[in-house]
C-alpha cells in the first residue's frame, strides 16, 4: 500500500513460539497485515536461537519487520502451573519501540492465532493515549468489551468491562509518546494479570480511554484458537528416489515431523 | 493488485455455513485472497437464505466475488452419520464456472478455515489439466501429497499418495477447459469420497497431473482447524443506556449470541 510518511506508524507486537502451527499462523496473519500501510510488525519469539523459517517467511512477505529473540526467563519456564506466556516477548518489543518509535506512533498487541479485520488499524492509528474496543470469543459472554456510556459533555465514558473480565490483550492500542511518558510502564510476569498490570502501570484513568469500533459495538478482532497438531515421526525408508525425502525435510523444519 | 487481462483467472471455491466462526474465517481468508491478482472468489453457502453479514463482508473487501446459495439436499441433511458436507456448494460453483469461466482459467477448492500461502496461486495459475501439491495437517503423516518420481524422459510422474490417503480437497487445481471437456464431471454425494470421486469423473491419468510446489516438496496450504465457540445466551437487561445493546445486536447477527 502507498505510504504517507506523515501517517503515524502502527507497531504490531506478535509473540510467537515453536510449534507445528507457527508458520501457518504467521503466514495468514502476515498476509492480512500486508494490506495495512505504515505498519511495522514486531515478531518476538520465545527462543534462544533464531528460527530460519520465520526469517524466510518475513523476508518473503516483504514488508517492514523486526524479529526479536525473547525467551521466557528460566525461573518462570520451570515454574509449575500457569506461566506468564508472551510477557518476555512483549517487554522486549516495548523496549524496542521506546528506542525506535516516534511519539505519534501507536502500538498494538496481536497474537499469532488471533483474527483481525484490517479496518481495525484505521480505528487505532490516531490513538492519543489508549484506544479500547471489543474482542470476540472471550469468556462466557463471548466478548471482552468496555461498557461505554454517553456522559453529560456528550463525550463517551467507559464505566466498566462486560462481566468485569479483564481487558483482553487484543482489546487496546497505546500511543508511543504516552508509553514514553510513563517510564516505569511494564508488563508483569503474572499469568492472567498481564493486560491489567500493563494498563495500570500506564496509570490510565477512564478519561484517557478512547472507545473505538463504532463506540465499542463492532467486533473487528477475534480471539480465535487453532487446533493443535502433534508432531509425528514417520518412516521414510521406502522413499529413496522420490519427493518424500525433500518434503519430510521441509516438514521437519516446520516441526510437523519429528 | 494490478490486473493483466491476459492472465488466466483463478476461481477459488469456498463452501461455508453459519456458525460463530464463519465471519472471522471468511475475513482472514478473504484478506489473504486480496493479495492475489485475477482472482474471483466464489462463496457458496449451505443455506436457503442470503446472509447479510457475508454480503457486507464481501462488499467491504472490495474484490470480485460471486455469492451462491447451495443448501445440502434435505435427504442428506437428515441422514445419520457422516454427511457429504460442501458437495452441494462445490457443485453449484462448478456449474457457475462452466457457464462463466474461460477455458484458460483455473479453479481451486479452498475451505474457509484452511490456511493458504498466496504463493500457491502463482504455482497453479497456468494449470493445463490438473495441478497437485502437498497439503499440511492431514492424517498420520500430517500431510497429503502425491509421491513424485523422475521418469526416463526426465519429466515427473506421480506414482501414488503418501500413505495412500485420498487427495485432499485443497491439494489440486483444475483447468476450466479441461473441466468442460468432461461433461459428466461432478462431485459425488459421498462423505470421504468427494475428492476422489470428482477426480475420477475427470477421467485423469497420471500423465495429466502437474506436480507443483517445488515438485511436491513444499507446503503452501494447510488444513488448519479452528476451535468452535458455542453460541451463548446473555442477559442484558441491566444495559439500558450503554453500548452493550448495540454490541449484542451485532453479536446476534454473527450467531455468537443466541
């Protein structure tokens, strides 16, 4: 798409980790993001080593990206119970944006298995502090959304969340200058409290929140989940003179075959 | 993308049916297809009535499409056991293509939950008879693929299928002229035999098959599956003066809320 350099840039932060569905997920998400002008994709992988197939995909998509390695600290990885997934990744991306972004730019967290209607990016591009909007397929109500009322001054006021569910990670966007103003802003290593903790560290009040997506009545992003495929092992000893050797080699890179 | 009218058109045939994930699935697939020049998307819904949210989505995507209603015949719908899903849809699309397509054009079946790397369309665009290529996430081998050997004339020959699994619906593309030459070609109403039955009705021999995707060593399409979200019912009697009424109204259209 054509690039207007005066347009605020949108940084999309996508944590990822190795599994058979990783490349398909990044492929379909990345293809959607190609439709959006002035978008910079930050892929932060939970890994100590670069993964060639991610780099190959990003290069073949051909749009601006930054690829970060951001492994979960060992202490959390070895902890029992719910782990703070993606926190290390998102922290690394926040640090990168604070160093490289402009104050007018905007950041948005988008997991690799989520589904986004690219019209969302028109909604959030001019975020002054924090935009919020509904996310589909969350909890008993099948949605996470701010509750928005008109107030006397005819602006809109967020009065709470549907079912008092925490804001979902895909349910808000933040202005980079606003992030910078809050030097201690960070995401806590606490499973289930990542979003709330981050927003609290930004010290936001209800007046800072800009309701988007037709005053939080439309769903432009969904927390879709993809069924997992277990890596398998196969015996290819019979295939000495055909394509299966090459196919299996490629499937091993995808971690579909052990 | 720029359109070269001499380029063969690709007809992508996508059967769909009403469920909470329908619009997210069509959104992310449709966004990927927007990247492909000379592509015409045929969405055939298993329904007796037009679904406004599909038409709205297709119009907002803004690329060429045809929307067909093609309900499963009542006899099959009421049958116990595995149903021939999507057959009526694909038959309707084949009829439409036979009437409107040009002989140089190509058709490809792509379910709404599948993941495609758009490079696949470069591979299949000049299909002379039938192209074949691997599909990820099928069966014990996690792939459906032709087995391809070099033969004496240094062309390639397909000698079978990995694990003798039937060809997957997303694993082949057909030239429209070749389809027309086979006036009795059709897809049978037989669960699990749809692909094989269709290819047999095209009377193809091994010499008709063109192996694609680097001689069937790369996976450019995956049979991903999305977890289902059950429609829920909600009590919104408390929400008389906020956005939740409008949000729930939109979620009812999506069939996410009953």
